[in-house]
C-alpha cells in the first residue's frame, strides 16, 4: 500500500493547485537555454505564449490546447497521433523541453544560498516553490530524498528549512507535521553529511559536528591513489567547493530566523550539544552506504589533523581549490556541472569576492536556468535540462518511421539544435584544472554547460549522422565535426573496452571505501556503464557505415572491445543492470541495441538469454513495469502496474533482437496503444530515471519518445506483412 502510494504520487491530484496564473508563465528558449518567465498580463506575446504552452502542455494537464485526435485503431494511427502531439512540442531552437526534477535536495541549496547571500526570490517563484513542497510532502509529514521516496531526515530537514526561508511560519500545519516527524527521530542531528554541510552553512549546526572535509587533499601528489582529481567529476565538483566552505569555516551570522530554526530543529540548546558525537550519526531512514572501516580510520586521522592544520598549508589548499572553482564557473558560463555545485560555487564566489563582484552577478543570472515550473509547482531541475539527450533520441525514433519524410521540418530543426549544441573547443588550460578534452563532444543539456558525456556524444553523433545522410536537413554537420566526435569517443574508451560518463576512469574501485555521502552508492570514481558503452559503440558502428576509411582499424577495434565489455557484464539471469534509468529493462535495452548493432543476432546465446529475461517479466496486460527499488536493491522489482516507458524499452529490445514470438511484441504494442491519451500524449507514470543507486530523477519526455520509437519500429517491421 505505502509503496504503491509513493510510486503513483505523480499521478494523483495535486494537494495544492496553482498559486500563480500558469497561463502567464512563458518558457523562453535560446540555444537550449530554458528560462521560465511570468509575463505581465498586458504584455502577453502570442508567439511566446504558444511556444510556452506547447512546451508545458504535457506537464500542465489542465491546459488542453491539444485537441483530441481521431481514435487510433492501428499501431500506425497511434504512432501518427503520438508524433502529432509530441512534434508540436518542439521548441523554436529545435529541442524538446521537459521537467527534469526528482531529487528533493536541490531546492534547499537554492533557498539557503539565496538567503545567505541576500538575494530576492521573486514572489511568483516563491509561491510556486511552496506549492511544490506542499504537494511533495509525504502523508507522514516529511519529505524524501526524491519525489517517490519515503520520508528521510535529509529531505525533511532541508525542505522544512526551505519552506521557512520562503516565509511559511513555524506554526503552519505543514511545518508542525514535519517537526513532529523529525522530533520522533531526535531532531535533525542524524542528518547525512551533505545535510550537515548545509546546516553548518546556515549556522544551525556546528562545523565541529562535521567530519573534516580535508581541503588539503588536492595538494597531495598527483600519483596519489586518493587524489581529488581521480574522483568522478560530479563528486569532485561538489566535494571541492564543499571543502572550501568548510576550510573557511564559513557560517551565516545568526539572525532571528536562524535562531528560530535552531530552536525548532535541534533537540537541545545549540551550545549544549556535544557536536563531535554527531559526526557519524545518520538516521536509519537515510542510510544507504554505511561508512567503511577505512573511511572511519581516514576521518579519525583527518579530524586530528584538523586541530593542528598549518595555516599556510590550508591557505595554499584553499587558494588552489578556489582557482579550480573559478575554472568550473568560467568553462560552464556559470551554469556549473549540476545544481548542487552551482549553488555552492555561487556561495563561494560571494564569500570570496562579495555581492558586487561581476562574477557573482554572472552566477545570479544563471540560477534561473535550473528552475522549472511544473505541473506540481516550481522545482530545481537535476541539470540545466535534458535537451540534447531527448532530442537525439527522438530523431532516432522518428527515422525508423516509414512516414518520416513528412517530418522534415522537425528533423531540420532538431539538426540545428545538434549543430549548436556540439562543443567545438577544449577549455583553455583544461588539464591544469583536472578536465579532459571536450572538442567534438555533445553535452547532456546545452553547449554553454560545457561538459561532454560519452553516451551523449554517441547519441548526438548518431542523430547528426541520420540527419545528414538521409538528407533531412539543409545544413548538415561537416565531416570534420563528425570526425572530432569520433576522435573524442576513441580517446574516452577505458582499457576495459567500456565507457564511463564524462571522463575516463581515473581511480581504483577501492576509492569507493571513502564514499562519505551515506545516501548514494558508487559515486567516487567514474565507472564503466553499459549505457555509455552501448551508445558510444553504436555511434562508431553507424559512423563506420558512412565513413569506412576514417581511422578504420581503431574504430573497429573500439567497437569490438566495447561489445566484449558489454557481454562480460551480462548478469547470470540474462539481464544488464541500468545505472541511469529504471532499471533492468533500461540496461537490457541498451545492451541488446548495442550488441545487435555490432552484428549479434538472436542466434547468439547472450541475446537469447536477454530476450528470455525480458519475456519472463512481461505482465498479463502485455506491458512491463519496474519500480525504483530495482535500482536501490539491485534486483528486479516488479511494478504492480505496467509502465509505458518500461514497456517501450522492452519492446525496442525485443524487436531489435528479432524475437521470434510475435505475439509477445504485439501484446506489448497493444498495451502502449491502450495507454495512449486521446490527444496523442501518454500519461506520466512512475519516475523512470536514477543516479547513484538511491536517487530517482524524472525524464518527463520519455513517456512520449520511447512509445513513439517502439511504434515506429513496429510499424516499419510490419509494413510488408
Ligand atoms: C545525469 C544525467 C544524464 C546521465 C546520462 C547521460 C543519462 C547517463 O547515461 C550518464 C550519466 C549522466 C550524465 C548523469 C550523471 C549524474 C547526474 C548529473 C544525472 C543523473 C543528472 C543529475 C545527476 C547529478 C549527480 C545530480 C546532482 C546531485 C549530485 C549528487 C551532485
């Protein structure tokens, strides 16, 4: 019962309806940048309004600008309705915008940094954030780590603070319920380390209650196995500014609100708390990765060191960390790699350079890139969007459609987006700042964001090749730019044959012993992933088809090594574990698509076992469904209701493998047709993305992209029948 309620949270009616006139919010797009603006009623501009309504239509269920379409009786009709709806949502700059919320620890960073740096949150935004948090409060009064999670101390404490900062009084019923939930767990003291960090910044908690963040780690020699530069980029870019703030021992001055928050959240008076005893306390609701003995030992040593850290050495470390932070700000146009380091870097900039510094102003301008006005209120997206990822997939879905010629305009616009989002240069002195080459790669979101990802480069390259070689655009990418992408991919392959996310793997798996996050799994280094490997080699296969002579041997070798890597990590039940989508259906789809592209067929045992795995999990209604518990427990967890997105992934995989029993595929297709809405959209069901095992993230366009793709493939395969 409990889990079903949380899984269907997004499908339920909102507790609180809009607090602003949603018709007046417009989504301004510019080269992928998405900013929501509340227009004055009088200055309504019809052009931007239509664009905004389109971009938000699938999230604002009550804006029904899309009429019902003729009922679909065949898969071809369903496909055409699906494209009719979703094609209209393409933004003027060629991408598809969407809600990329999910994690519940992002807005608190926003609220705390805005408060500490004395920035004003606009009234409409303030209201919509409050609405979001009201809608996402769980029935027991807390908040979870992500939108479908049960309550955690992390989520509850931080979102409580967010509500209070945004003006909700302590005696509000929502606040009272949250406090009661926390009080039953001894208050906020057992919050995980990232929470301790934010509380210490806000001066509700003492830095003595945090384990040392040891900024000097960056000064260790480069060969040192635990050097900061070896960390996974997302971990490194969050750890570095955290360690800087810690090293500065920055705390906001106590004011009335902070004093009240201390009284509301701490079980004892601030001065009476034995802070050192709190360092390793983590609530059981929150704990995912317990401290290893190695980390405990390391912390013991760091905490002793902290008491006698030589000034000059600390200053040197902090200066160097700050320089690296500045490089991150500049390389990413102040967007930063993600919302967590964005807000901490902004705080660092304010502490170091003050509110009037031009760099701080640039930071402020880019905060809005993360804010998304969704159906349930305003939230912070997990990145500055998923623009490239969604666009590249949709191009590939559409190309398999027999009626693709009808969508030339869509392809041409998408191609323009691929064109403007490819990263064309390496950042200046990138190696000095622990960065790798970026020239030729594609990012997950936008070019301004400045980080490339292996599988985004793979999907971007595939989409660009499609637009170019099917003559679907007037301005195809030059060969030289495609070569750049291939050069980059060849350089990113690990010796294992696998691909990691943004960089090659730089550290040993033993690094994971020092995972101090407590709430995430496998974050310390960049691992090989089935998704990243599959996308990368698929792109190389496609490239080789059109350019058989370019670095031919190396390309072939990379493809073979990638395929070997993928087969080597198949699980004994025939599946692959997806790490960025939920979960085994996602991983297995990537693996099958990759292997078949390289030449594997249903005759190969590994493909047969993978198909058997999928078929075994088909539901009676023809669909498939997995819950996020598949990711946290790392074993298949069946969803009580079939899910459109899981079904589409399973179908794509089975069709790619030419699974011989057609009835299985047909029942899946029927399920997709049954779930389609009258306007061609599909309903938003349970969350379907994940990161670091324990946090889920929304991919709101997946419910359209993947059914369209599966229907295209089905339609194409059945034309001759
Ligand atoms: C993402 C989003 C995209 C995703 C894919 C490209 C889909 C994947 O195949 C490779 C990994 C990558 C790039 C990825 C890594 C982790 C991210 C950046 C996220 C899941 C989006 C949000 C998450 C980030 C770490 C969340 C911010 C919070 C922290 C813990 C720093």
